[in-house]
C-alpha cells in the first residue's frame, strides 16, 4: 500500500511522477520537463523507494499506473491544484506578464489563424512564452497537456471552463489553374471524375469532421492527407478539389470557391482549466484569442 502523502515528500519527484502519469512514458515526460530521460527514470525509482510501493509498470510501449500510482496521482493533482491557486493569488497583482502558456488547437485554426495572432501577442511580452500546438488531435486539460484548448466538440463532462468561440464554415475549392485545365464546375454533377483532396479516415478524431462524406461518395478518386495544411497545399497546387476552411482559403487569391450551396458549418469551443484560468498569463492569452476571433468574425462564416 502506498504510504500517506506528506508535506515532507520531495515535490520535484512528485512533479516528475505527474509528468510520467500524464504522458504515459518516461521519454515523453522527460521531453515535457526538459530533463534527461535517465534522470526522470532515476527520480521515479527514488520516489517508489521512498514510498515503498511500485507506482508504474514500465513496459516497452510505455508506463501504466499501478493501483498505488492511481492513488498517488489523485492526491498529487489535488496538491498541485492548491499550489496553483495559491500562486495565482500571490502573483495576481504582478505587473509583468511572464511564464509559459500552451495552447492546443485544431490544425486548421492553429496554422491559419492563431499562429499569427498569438505571434503578435508574444512580441508584446518578452517574458511570456506561448506554445502553440496546432495538431489534428484532442488535448487533455486535466492531464495538463495544454493550458487553453480549442476543440471541435463541446465537452459533456469534466471540471472545465467552456465557452463558444465561434461558428465557422467550410466550402468546396479548387485553384484557378486546376479549373483552367479541367473546366468550370457548374453543379454537383460536374464533380464526377475529379480528384477529391480530403482527409485520412483513420485520423479523424471528431464527428465534426464528417463533412467530407457527401463529396467522397460522388468523387471516387481520392488523394487523402493527414492534415488540413496538406489538403490546402494540394488544392492550391492544382491537384484536385477539396473542402477547405473559408477563413483559411480567403488568404489565397488563387483559390476559387465552388458550389456555394455545398457549405458546411461547424463550431469551435474554447476551454481552460479552473486551476489556471485566473492566472494573468492564461487570462491574457485567453482574452487575446477571443478578441481576435471576434474582430475577424466576418471571415469565419461565409454566406
């Protein structure tokens, strides 16, 4: 049985344990903490020796928490939460904006909108580090994978602060060069025989990404890409026809919007964790994202 957690326990080792529990592997934890993986392994072993209990099962595929590890994780996260809240109160009146804020976002919004707007914020605050992680995946706030998350689905459970960021639309596009070679697209029937630039079904992580099914049945020739950026570049290069985010496509004059009746509307949700939401650095980034989206509202949903 894992010994009772006490204030005398080495918090640095607990912090390393939390990183291993959240990443599911020692190498990933080391990368997130900026430490050598051997150091992480030694500190984890030392913590287990201090407690007299095995916390993780180390396997070739990663680390699995033991029952004792699950017990310690719950207690350690409560302590971490209390420390964060105390830190918020102590630093809430500090004038300078410093520290690190990680933002997880879908690759479309991250690469074609947030990369610029958060870059502008970073230039204003030299002591603030913003980590933008624009990937086609979901992020866990409870596991501290990010401080702020933009998601395609509104969470139905969990202790989170959630607000609607914006609706956004997607439309069918081709490049001008592609249409010059293959002819104009006047109606849905004209799509037959064209190459459909779309996503890889195995990588779909949200039901909100089901908009390609309708065209996929009509256009049987597919070029499937694992990211929004790859789809955008393939369409821009004139290789086929694809469904693209309107706010992203507006940035490229060589793209032509086709068949406006085939428009798809989805929603972005903005989330943060109650433990860090009220910190100045997280609050500033959170407000900057909402303000930037509000100012660009007309580009997110096209008629």
